[in-house]
C-alpha cells in the first residue's frame, strides 16, 4: 500500500480557529507513504475528479471548488500536498452533502504526522467525510489492486451521501451560502435556512425566499388566479382565465373560451398536474381530473402560442432570461426513440433526485400520449434533427432543458417582467413568459405572463449559463448599498475586560445605535438584559450577531472562550489587549505569561481597522512588532511612557493622561495632533479619582471607539454617562445604597484586581471598621491568597473567609481530601501569619450563609466589602432591602 492513515484526534470548535474564517475542526493524523510510489499516485487525478462529479447532484463542487481542484488535485509529491488532498476532499464531500463549508488548510505535515484545520458544519457528516476521504486515498494509491475496493467504496459513499443530503441545505440555498462566503459575507446555518451577514444587516434565506419576501406577495403568487387577476387589471398581458372546482362547471366554461386551452392546479409549482394545448373535450376532461388530484380548484386559461421563458427579477430589476425547452429527444436518423431516451439519460447531470441539475425522462403515460399525438411509437426512428416532445411543460423538474436568451430579450419584455414582480410585491421573482420570439416586443408578436413564482428555482439559469454566478449576483443586489455585517469590537486581557466592554457599549448607545454587548456579567441588547449567564466570547457573540436589531457588537473575549470555542467572527473591526496578569496561568495548557500573551494575541491578528495595546505592559508591547503601526493605538496612563512617545513621534496614534489645570485629562493623539477629550474625574466610574483602574478602562474604551470612527463628542458623552451601578456593570466596584453602613460589591478574583480594590479601600474614610468577605480569591490558585494576605491585613479590620466550593473541588489546587476545609484553614493561617488577630477572622464555607453573616454582623458606620460573584450576593442584598 502506498498510503496509510490513522486518525489520532479530532477537536471541534464552534468558532473560527487556526486562520480559518468559520467553524473549525483540528485534525491530527498519522500517515505512512511509500516515497518511491509518489509518482504513481498521479494516475488517480482523473479518478478523483470524476468520483466527485458523479455524486455531486447539484453541481456545487464543479461550480464552486474549481479553485480548490486547480490548487490541490495535482499529483502529491510531498507530505503537505498530500495533506491538501485530505483537506480538499473532506471539504468537497461536505459540500456535496449540502453543508456550506469554506476553506481549510494544512497546519503541518511532516515526519508521518499531519495537523489539519478543516471547516465543518455537522459533526457526523464531517467525521464520515474525513473517513471516506482517507479510504479513497488509500484505495486509489493501491494502483491495480484497489480497483474493486474503489467500486465498493463508491456504492457505500453514494448511499451515505444521498442520506446526508436529506438533512443538508437545498442546492439553491447551498449555492447562496457558498456565493456569500466567496464574497466574505459570514454564513450561519439555521436548520434548512442560512443567515447571511450579522445583526441588523443580515438577510435570512431558504431557497429564493428571503427574510424580506412578503407573505402577502407569496400568497398572491401561489394562487395563480389571483396573480392573473392582479396583472390583468394593471395592463400586464396575461391569458384569459377562469377558475372552478367542478367538472360540469368547467365544461360549460370551456365552451365559451378560445381554443386550445391550458389546465393546471390552482396552487402548485414545478409544472405539477399541468396539461397544455388542449383542443378536444375528451382531452380536456382528462386534464381537469389530473389537475384536480393536486388542488381543490383548477385554473383554465388560453394556451399562449410560443416558447416558454423564465425571467428572473430581483429587487424589481431584470437580471437574466432563459428559454425552457420541454423534455424530449432529438433524432439522429439511426436510433429509436427508446434508444435516444436511454442516451439522453446517460448524461451525468441528469438524475431522479430533485437536487439533480437535470431530471431523467421516464417513459410514462404522458410521454406515450405525446408520442401518439406526434405519430410516433417508442420503436420509431425519427429523422436527424427532428425534435420529439415527451413532456407537456418545459419545467426542468419535468425533464426539460434551458437555453440562455439574456442578451436578446426585447426591452418591452423586460419591462413587463419587472412590472409583474413589482405588482405582486416579490423581492425575488421568477416570471414565466410565453412568446413566439423573445427578441421582439410582445406588443408586435404577442405573448403573455402565465405565472409569477415566489422563491423561484434557479436551475434554468445554472444550466443555461453554467459559468455565471447567478446566486452571487442576487446577493450583490440584496446587499447593494449596505454592509453585510455590523461593527464589532473584541476586548481581551486579564483584568478590566468587562468594564471596558460595558463602557464601549455605552458609547455606542449614546451614538444612537442599538448596540449589544456580551461580557462575564451577562448579555445586553440595547439596555435590555438578554441573559445573566456568563456567555462572554463565542456564545454571547452569537446571540448578538444573530439578533436582527443589533447595530454594533462589543465582545468580551476570555481565555477560556478562545480555548474552548474559537473566534465568533472571521474578523473584528477593532480589538484591544488590556493586560497580561496573574490569572489562569497553569490552566488548560497555558503555563506561562508568554503563552497567555500569545493566545490573547490571536484576537488582535483578526482586527482589520485598529489594534489597541497597553503600552505599559511589557508582554503586550512585545506583540507590537507583529502589527501594522498605521492601525495601532497605544494606551498609557502617563504621557511620557517611552514606547508611546516613540510611537507618536513616528506618526502613530495613542490615548494617554495629561495634566491640565491641576487635574488629569484624557488625550487622544495622532502624531503631534492632540485632542483633549475630558477630565478623568468627569468619568463617574472613576469615583472621583479613587478608581484609577477604571480611568484606564475608560481609555481603552475610548481608543476602541476612536478606531471605530465614533466622534469625540460621542465618546465624551458615553464615558461621562457610564455609571458603575449594579444594573450597568454588576459585580464591578458597585457601591450599594440602603444600608446604615457603606456596602461595596466587587468581583475581585486575582491578585491584581484585589490590589486595585485595596488601594481604593485605603483611600475611603469611614468612622467604623473596614470589613471584608473573601469568597473569590484563592479558589483556583493556592498562591493568590497568600500573595495578598499582608495587603489585606494592612487594609481591613475584620474578615469573613469563605469560598466557591464547586470551584475549589473542581480545580484541584487544594488536594483531593477535604479541599474546602484545607483551603479555608490555609487562608486563615495566611491572615494570622500576616498579623491579623484570630478573633478578627470568621470562617464560613457557605455561599449564601457567608453573605448573610457579613450583612448581619456589620455595624452602622462600617465599610463592608463583598468579594464575591454578584449572583451570589445580589439576591440576598435585595431580600434584606425589601
């Protein structure tokens, strides 16, 4: 065997990763290759392409993976090119199954190991597509020995594919999705539908139905009689028509109508139950009863002489025209009609499935009837060039074919097609127009619109112009004049993410936009709390980006979100890295500060307009060389920070604090041009200078807003109206009123945030004692509490030591035998060692119990600081205040 594979691991991410723009699977493979046989693998190039074409019923792979075929399906001469085959075939097979997957890549392939990044949509589909890919490659590489195995594999694969396609997207929807991806428009699949774009700019699609398609218009188009009536009364040429439900009534009506006639079900599509060119009573009765099987009522109308055409109108504008030819065969003077049908059905584009580009013609009663009318039998041999009609209608779904006439359609015919679509009210309309000569005006040669189709199938145009991207052209019209996405900002770092995100969200709200934000403390759309769960990163971003009212999205991107989910979007507009500090080190494979910085930097690499970096953080600064200085905004709390100064001197942008009239002001600068934004003390969240860290958070929010081209006066107003309340920013430095003592709630959970809070508490003057409930710090890392014990002892008078028991047990830092008690006793001892007297320390492991105890034992004039998650404390606080 020349090639052998073994799948070692597959990890699925619901977000984008490893440079891919969509849902990503990271695959580890072991492989063996007989290097001497590399050249022999090239013999299987044609087989690979034909195998794909034979199972791609909708023509999606041939149409949309041309670039991949040209790039990848060449004889592999090294490990990376073999990896390209694995990636490319797996992608193509998923597309054939109806999944809108985009590009993958080989991360590494050497020394018998491959690391691949491959897009996916359905896990089960992906897994089997990968397995079939590897099996094909192994069997193809067996040269003559693999032929029988390949044939058996073809049968298995085709059966699997047919089953997978049942739950895949329809060919039309799939083509729209793929066309969107080629244009950089994000695609989100929702069952049988897709969403193209994000937020308020998104368009939802199923087939040719869009989220803008009017239900009323669809109902009119579905009822052929209503369509006929509306067009006729507005001077659009249509056949004379009547509708009835009773055969006796139909016979009476027929006698008063011009002959021949067409009989069709009132509310069916795709030519179902339609009979044309009816000229005698017997034929009419059969046609009526046939139509009645499919609909309560039957439409009877004049038979319009001429060819059948499908004209596509999008947003009221003509796009393309196709002549549809009824299913039939063309004589060659040698073959019988039966043989000609067999030859016709050998076309690989023809199948029995509705997903096929063309449909096979089966010899049935309709075909036999038409043969008899033309004076033929199945064994007849028609003359060369003689067309033998085997179907009444020209629908491709009934075996017809199509010919493009877009360049010759007369302007008058285009006008009535556009007018018909506008009168019915459809954004995408398929106009069925019959005329003897499409190149001449209907006013001169005759013609009429016989149907208007909502959600028209596009197969006639795919078949008649296979080189043209009709679906893509429709998308271009639907998104004309507007973006497909909404402004996005990603904020990462160790501390301050939530507050900076909420501040930026406030700025967007002040700008008049219905912005959304996802953060550790919840998800908001506008000012409405959508979820109080921690959905920061991908899960919360999806809530925002799929919301049809969201005009901008602010996304807090945590470490865990990146590791578990990946990125929620292919690209952010702006991104910020606030800091790299001591938290989550040693968790999930991130063991050093450098590794953490590298992980967080992935967010910056996906920012297209602006990258915001902390000039005072050495780890953040170390990443600067990787980014274009033109889009880099540096932030520093001091104006003479050396790296910031150098950046400004080179023409770069920065945000910093500068003293003016005895107080600190926020300044936005680009090169030597400075804009003085506002005094730091005008930011309510700064607490009159007590909360310096919130001044820093405000500077990052301002920098991001600047990168998103929000005016300075709006930034100023946003920061000046952001209040650090429980409602606006729960668990982040919330002073809560209503108690006879000062109550401060904060989420401090690592040494750096706790030290910031301690600096604030030291500056607060009170008459009584300073008390603290400690429930967060120390849960995950043993060293965190010990590192802060001396500072805690210097700041507070009394302590209630508690913990989040689930975290302590889960993270394992305190051992496996009674970890909760071990932690509490250890933390108590750290305080004792720092000089706290034992009577000043209370130990209570209960979440709610410790909060209640803290509130109950605090006296008038004291300061009580609750270092806990807001969901633990707020219900108890609200209950006490009732």
